[in-house]
C-alpha cells in the first residue's frame, strides 16, 4: 500500500438528477477542484575517513581526499525536501457528497484506534487492518455565489474480513466560502487540532511519512 499514488476523488451524488416536478428549479451542481501536495523532509549524516602516507618513494592514500600523512575523519549533514502534487475535479449536486481519499494507509493506526475508543467509535482491542483516511465533502449552495461546505473525516479499514467505513461525525466542521475561493483544509477550525494534524499525514511511495496539504475550490454550475 502506498500513499497518494494519485489523490483519488470518488464522486457520490445524492438524488438522480431527474427534472423536478412542477416549477421547482433543478438542483444546482457544484464543481470542486481539489489540489493535493505531500511534502517530505529528510536528513542525512555521513562520516568519511581518509588516510595518507608514503611507502618508500611512493605516496599512497585511501579515501576521496587523502592527506599527505596521517588520518583525517570528515563528517557532513544535509537535509532534503521532496514534494509531489496532484489535481482532481469533482462534480457533485448541491447537498450531495463527494469523497476524497487522503491516504491509502495511515501511519498512526494505534493512535487513531485509541482515540476512537475514547470517543465511542470502536470497542477496545480493535484489530483493524489496511486503515485508510478519507474526507467527506458536502457542498450546498446557500446564496448567489456563496456555499456552505461540510467536512467530515472518515476511516476505511478491514475488520474480521469485512470492509468497513467509519465517519468521525464528532469532528464535522462547516465553512462558508465564496465561489472560487480557495481554502486550505488543514487550516479550518476543528475541535481537535492534534487529530487533524495526524489525519493529514500518510506514506509516500518510498514508505516515508509525508504531510499532506489539500486545498479546495468550489464553483457553482
């Protein structure tokens, strides 16, 4: 299992989209552009030894930079940052629901299991596997050029050979946005900042932990 091999967006529509009876206007659609970027910062430390001397009339050395004589030990440290970006578009009916896959595998499974037990989501001793993180997005047009976006974190996992999904409704948040306004989902108000900070972390293709930044922009059609 990897992390963000493509920020997968799964569309779930509420209703059939059939014409409304009478003079009721048809439900409006909302186009959501989701941009994701995962960043990993790594560090490296190295130690290298070089030696040099003479054997008779011949100068010999070992290492990349051997001294004229004796032994020299060098050390270095470096930091690197890698980043990968993805972009997806979703089309969902106003009042419907779209689902964004945040991470195919979460690094903090035990922490989330303990957190969920304390909040009544799971029984103690849960033995879940292949735990992924999802974000449920429900946009609703509330006025001309104005939307209410409802955000709910969720987990998908296997338990006793069953594939299950659990929504964390305790942490559902709502934001009011103007059409075309970009919002950083990691910066929205939340009752539990520690949960959100761990929720937006996954594994990259090298199986290193990476922090995810997701931005969302909605337009009304």
